[in-house]
C-alpha cells in the first residue's frame, strides 16, 4: 500500500541551528500539507501546496520557516534558525487534489519527524 | 487555528465496552472527518461524514453529525486494546481560490485496558 514517506524520523538540534525535513507524498497526489503538532494538541497547518504552488501559508512563521515543492512532487520544510519553541512533531500529508469537491478527500499522513531543540 | 474541540480530553475503558467521543465546532462546514493517531505516529483517516448526512457507520465505528448544534460524535463499539490511541475530529475550511484545508481539534486520548 502506498504511503507518505518522511525523513528523518527524529532530529535533535541546538537552537540557532538550521534543520530540514523531507516528505515524499503518495504518487499522484497533487496536494501536499505540512503540519506542526505540539505534544497534547492537534495538528496545525503550516503550509499547503497544490502541485508546486503554495495554496496557503498563512500560519507559516516566514521569518524562520520556508517550504518548497519545486517539481510538484516531494517537498522540503526548513527552519533557520531553530528556536526552543519549535520542538514538536512535523507531519506531512497528501491528498488527491484540493480543488472543487475535494474537500471530501481524506488526507494520508506520513509518520512524522519528531524535532527536539536544545 | 483549531476549530474543533473534542470531549472528553481523556477516556479510559475496559475491552468490550463502548467508547463515545464528542466534537464541537464553530463555523459551518462541508464535511467532518475523524482521524486516529497511535502514540508517536501519523494520523489515519477513519471516516468522513458530509454536512447533509446525520449518521454514518464503518465497521465498529458510528459517527453522527448535528449541524444545528455544530457537533459530532464518534462511537466505537466493543472496544479492543488496539483501539488505544488519540482521536481527532477535523472540519474543512476554504483556503486560497479553490482549496480546502482541515482544522483539527485537540483530540481525545482513549485508553482501552484488557
């Protein structure tokens, strides 16, 4: 069964360092999402792509976070510099498409990257 | 921002019992979804109910939706230890020109003991 791949699974870094996370969505899924999940909370959307274009990044702290999906397939989320408050699980998800009736589409999640900033 | 609010925050039951979780939301929706998350893992989609539906079943899962009260419930019947997980409701919201995103609640942590 096709799955969303994420790497690394765990990342420990010191504050002010740069970190990068990678996500490979399910083949054929046009929409890709990055979420941040703080322990004990639900996932919060950071950025959403439709193919290579950003659909929504209103919750992305753009002074330190960046995301790209250059060829409309896999994606990278970067944090520079990392802060203590960035410690969280970073989840990637994908779905068939984001337009029209696709609000009915389920999202498929990867296993996540657990980030710890010391 | 998180629109959904699950209740209770935590639930502990014994195998074989039923588990009921509730979700309330604030704005109108097209659909509501429920997801499960095992400890330290990604989320898994369980069921989607559309705004014009009142009840939906999938195996041991039963979901209800009351749009007038802006609430939904998830019932897991004959629970098993493997049902131990966090359960999240998610409502859709429009983004950009034609996109949709999900707002997740804080979740209900379910513990099923043998």
